[in-house]
C-alpha cells in the first residue's frame, strides 16, 4: 500500500489537517491502518518519510512489524544546518523549484546520482509553492524529532539502508544504529541518498530478506542477531 499524506502528491490539505508535523502525519498513517483493518505491517520510508514511520513506531509500536528506512536522517551536521538556514532565508523570495534543484545537487552531487536527482526534482515539481512552504516548516521541526528519536529509539526491528556516498546523513545513521538494540544497517556501494532508486534491485533484495528474517523470528531473537 502506498500512502499519500495530505498536502503532497494528489492530496490537498483539508482545513482540519493544517497541523503539519511528524506526529500528525504518523497519526494519519495510523488512521489508515485502523480504517483498513490492518493489525500489523512492515513499513518502508525514504528520506524524511523515515521520520514519519519512526514516529508511528513510537506512538503505535504494536502496529509496526518492522521498518525499512532508506536514506534515513538521524542527525544534522554543519553542512545540513547551513543548507537549512539558507533555505529558510530565501524560501519566501526565490521560486521554490530553484531551491529544490539546489537541494537536489547538494544531497545528490555526483554524476552517478543524476537519475535519482531527476526523480527528486520531478516529484518536487508536483508540490506547488504552498505545499513546499509547509514541507519546509516540517523540516524546521527536524531537530525536535531527531532528539526524541535518539533519546527513545524504536522498540521494533529496524533496517537502515544507506548509500556509501550519502555524505550528509550516513555518519549520523551509523552512530544511531550503534545505540539501538533492534537495528541493522546495510550500506550499498556507489550509491547516494536515494538508494531505492539508484540500486533498486539490491534494495528490494535486502528489504525482502529483512522482512522474511523478522517474520521468522521474534523481536528478542531479531535483536540478538543484529549486526552493524
């Protein structure tokens, strides 16, 4: 099942859905699970979508069989903070697509990342200016969500799939995984931030193997088998 949260993709934000936070988005996902009668599921997130899933695991851990987190964000280094600061200063002045293209080049700077970069920019073009500003406000709450995640962690099996060329986020994810009792990390060579596009077949194999492994074991067994 592919979830399209409000104010993104084909959906506009309804008046009662103006609270655009990771917690609010996670509760929307929970509403879908309840509506569809889904007791438990595996969840796959990409980039900031990982934070929505991790928030869901915090508020409703019994609903989450496991998390596959692609290009996850677990901390912000000085480069990311600088990028966010520049974006904040210019988001109400420059066309939002200029900023998004700039972000795409910073996050995915290499020639080999060009296909991922094209998808990144193409999907951003569907947002529109208002949705982009809401998205950027969500980015502003990253620090709060990241600190809570680092403090509390997740009590469900978690697989982080990262690219070895993800210069902005890989180091922080490695450090975070070392502190968790039920987390794994797989690093794919010659890949940037969006590994599920750049190495789609390998990403799918790793993800399916993780789901099969977790399904065959209990949480305690999965935690004892963790590898970093």
